[in-house]
C-alpha cells in the first residue's frame, strides 16, 4: 500500500461576527466551503504557507496571530490499477487577522469564490469538516491544540489521487 502525506496550513479569520471561507471545487464538480489555506511547498514554513494561500484564495493579506492547533486525518482510497493508498492529511490551523488587500475570487485554482459568512449561518452551509475543526479550535482553544469531538470525515477524492477534507 502506497503511503501519502499532505501537509497544509489554514486560517480562521473571524471579523465582525463572520468567518472568511473559500469555496472548494471537488472532483465531481460539486462545491463546498472550506477554510482558506492549502498545501505547503517543499522547504516552505507553514506560517508562510498560510499567508500565501489565503492571499491566493481570497485576495486578503493576513497576519497569523495564534497557532490554534493541528488536525490529522487518515484514510485509504483506491488508486489506479487496483492499488490502494494510505493517505494522511496534516493540517496546521492558525487564527489570523486581515491586514490588507481586498476580497476577490481565485482563478485557475482549487477554489472559485471567497466570502464572509455570519458565524450563526455556518451550520447550514455545505462545508468540509475542516471548517468545523477550525471553529472548534478557535472557540475552545484546547491547550493540546487538538479539536475534541470532531467525527471522522468522509474523504473527498480529487484528481491525481489526493483528497481535501
């Protein structure tokens, strides 16, 4: 079984009772809201990753202010030619504040829209589990940096055999 690891950094940006989210396009062309952020490039610091990714996906310049925690999800999925992959997603979650820029949508990326959503309306959104993880970390601020009580995700396969959940 092939082992795969994806390390990514995400931001929880809350302002005036609303959270900044990016709309992710999934493999089946459905769309779900996620925290802005994404995969770390080789040699890149996670702090720099979250700054770069939030700007790419939302147009905003941010400053990470607190490391909220780390989330790790693991699942298997089928690969080509009958093989199976053991995939682990390691997600570093920061609290961040907007320091500049302006809201805009990403073009030619994994997201197609960015928007502020009132916190009270988030439960009704079609969203990935990471939104709940991020909000739990933001609200509860667990000392160990791990969101308690979050159920296992239903993985969403993407082209090339990876997933975003």
